[in-house]
C-alpha cells in the first residue's frame, strides 16, 4: 500500500513537471528562431557565420566575424529578443592580414 502511494506521488510529480520542461524547450526553440531570424535580417551582421545555442534562456553566440562592430551588434540584437536572460558572446573577430609588400 505504501509503495502504491509513493508510486502515485512520483507519477503526479512527473506529470506536473513535464509540461514545465516542455514549455522551457519550446521557449528556447522560439528564442533560437527569433535570434537566427534577426541576425540574418540585419545588413551589418548577416548571421551566416554565427552559431546560436539556447539553454534555459541563455543564448551563446559562436563563430568568426570580419569586424568588431558586427560582434557588438550581434550581441545587442540577441539581447532584444523576448525571453533572453543572458548572452554569452564567444564571437571572434578574424585578424586582418597586412598587405604583402610587392617584389
């Protein structure tokens, strides 16, 4: 009898907890979609070289960009998306090679 009561309580906890986990997953999916769309739509950033990961509302941006202003703008765009709690900006700016002297 006691095992049945414990089993029922665990089942109830799982049933109540699953929608919360599912809602968080769909929220992260929505954030991911919005960040990707906004980055891709921006003429300065152009989102193609940026990878986006979202976990519990924390967005991590990785990749390599040509200019520092793109890195700053990508983070700013990401912060404006509803539901974003934090932005971890791991974007790198590629080093420009100095022109080689001619022969």
